[in-house]
């Protein structure tokens, strides 16, 4: 057996110590309800509103344009870039390395000990520096030894900033935690089903063990995705993916390509506007003539969302669209497209601003679970806390039959109104993670 001292076992990073301490202490809480199996627990969906917040850092505008494959974009300055025009590291990258010194050393150590990376470097005749301290962010720049793994640096920096990638990474711990719980709770059932499938598929006996393990992992993942759904409501994604500036186009590229590919079960909702051309010209005094010739479902949106062309305002049709990654096609595909209604009073479409409640309202129809949790972009998640998700969902079962009486006024149309006791069900509230501001 290994004999280690207490100092050698204790986590070096203070944040890791805090997470482990909080997790161990919370398990001793007598008020925490016992968790049911994942198969018997409720399903939950998490909804995160997103408008124009940064999604993932880029090295600079040039590398972002090269990765996107789009030329002629403007706006090559912004907080999303880790290097300036001369190639020097910005204050953001210097700050992250200074604050997270231990994490940086651990990140570099994971890279240089990765077998695939070492094999590729040896095949190309390149060698890594002997000391960990000799590897700097410049080692990932174009032409450097670690240039092919630039996205590893960008992900490391993005996970430690107030970016959407950090929030998505933290919330997807729910899916990983449920998968591990299912593997432990349904180990025998999954193995038996996988062995039957292996026999039907004619898998050789010597390969059945690995095949059964892989099939069990995939089955547990599919069950976890049925119990948990994560939706990011990026309202302006349809606008940003055709924008003429580098930061906004990079934002849309990261959501549709980088983040969606890394987390295939992530669902992305946004507002899509279909241009139906200019409205028919009519006299303002004739409301019937003003709407004559309008296509069915066409919406003349309000002044905040109206697009103007050279010939004046245009009619638009609004949709709430849901996207998800398609591994076979190698890109995101459209899952749902729901046409938004028209306001009959003002004859305008749904006017959506930058407010988070508005952003959530158009995407809530895509959250098909029994419990809905709303999480801001500035929040994070931990695997240790995600393990307790069945305990959290058990709160709804414990309060199922609990009722509370309140005083409410009943208006029966008479001059005098009475006050009586009304009974309603009292539901619990989900408590989110602390905000990183």
C-alpha cells in the first residue's frame, strides 16, 4: 500500500479544497432528502440566456479569421483576443497566468505527458522544452512547437474567465454525473443487455468485455440525456452569424462549431428573421389597404427589430429555432422551428430586447423536462455538486403533498368583497451556483 503524508494528499489549489470540503460537509446534512435512482427521479432542464457575452477567447483577429475562413471582416480589436496586433500577450492572458499559477503548471504538465502529443512531436522531429517553466503562451503561437494545440490554450483561458464556455462546461457536469450514477445503479441490467446485443451481433468472445463496456457507457449516456437537457438561448445568434465584424462573427462561430461540437447534447435556441421584402405602399388613413397583399404570417416588427433597406422598412417573419450538433454531418442541424405570433393590437411581431427574461421566454418551449433551472452566464458548476442532483430533485417529491393556506380576496361582482382562506401547493426553489463577478 502507498503511504502518503497528510500534506501530500491535500489538494494544492485552494479552490479544490473548498469544493471537496463543501461536498463532504453537505453529505452530513440531516435535512437532505434521500436520492431515488436516476430512472425514478424527475427530469430537469437548464436554460441559460445569452446575448452578446463572449463565448471563447481567440488568439487574435488574424487567427480567428483564418479559422472561420471568412475574409473582409472589420473590427479587429476587442476583449476576446489574447494577443494584440504586435503579437504580445494582452493583460487578460498575463492576469490569468499570474492568478492561476498552479493551474497553469498543471495544464502544461498534462500536455507534455499526453502520449498522442508526444508521438506527433517525435514524428515531426520537434522536442518540448525540458523545464515546465520554459513553456509560455508564446509556445502556442503560430510557428511554435505547440501551435497545433492552440485550442487547448484558448480553452484553458476561457474556463477561467467570465465566458459562456465556462458556464456550459460547468452545467454539462450534470450529464456526466447522471451517467456515472446510472452505471453504478444499473450495472447488472446494462451488462446483461449489452451481452445479449453482443451475441446477436456476433462479437468474438475475446472482444466481448471491451464491447460490453463501451455499449454500457453509451446506453448510460443516452439515459442521462433523457433525464437532463441543457438549452442556451442565444437570442442574437442569427444576427451575429452574418455580422461584418470579427468579434461577433467569432462569437457565432464558437457557438455553432466549437461549443456545439464539444458538447453534442447541448441545444442552442435563437431568433431567426425571414425577410419577406418591402410592405405594400398604402395610405396611412386606410388600415385595410396597409395590410393588403401581406403574406400569411408576415410580421412588420417593431422599431427595435425592424430592418431598413434602401427602399424603406421590410416585412419580417420571426421564428424560434433550436439547433443541435450532428456528428454524422459535422455541423449543427435544425431540430425545431416555431413561428412566433403577431401582436394583433399593434400589428407588430414579438419585440425582444436584450433582457434576460425576454430571451428566456422565447426558448422555454424547448425545455421539455419536469423541472426547469435558469442559470446566468457568469456561473459555474462542479462534478461533486452535480452528483447530488437526484437529492435536489427529491425536494419536489417531498413537497408534493404539502399545502399552505393564504388569505385571498374573492370578487363576486357585488359591492362587498369577502376575504377567505385559499389553499395552494407550496413548491421548492432550486438554488444555483455562486456567481463569478
